């Protein structure tokens, strides 16, 4: 099951698990649309993998399978 991390690793923008706008790589590094598209060119700065839209988890499923609350914030990997 995906962790569904709560924020962008570049800008720390909130990325709720039930809303569109998050992009992930195969290691689940997580970025918002703006950082993924404008800064990173859809390439993960951590592993070099492709960033793709993260699947959504419905509110009803989040009750028993909650998203992660652990934030990973490293603005140094995403220089504008």
C-alpha cells in the first residue's frame, strides 16, 4: 500500500491523499504539480525516476487505511 506522504518534498505544500496534485516516483518521493513540472521536469531529484500522478485514496478508505503523517521536506534538492 502506498504511504501517501502528506507534503511536497520541495516546497512543503500540503498534498491531501484524497485530492489530485501529487506526483510520485517508484520510491514514493512526493512532489506537488508545480515543483514536479516547473522545477523538476517530472524527474525525481532523489532517484532519477519518472514522476507520475499519485493515485487518490477516497475518504472512506482513509478511515481504515490512513495516509502517512511523516513529512519529508528538503528544499535543497529543488533549487529554483
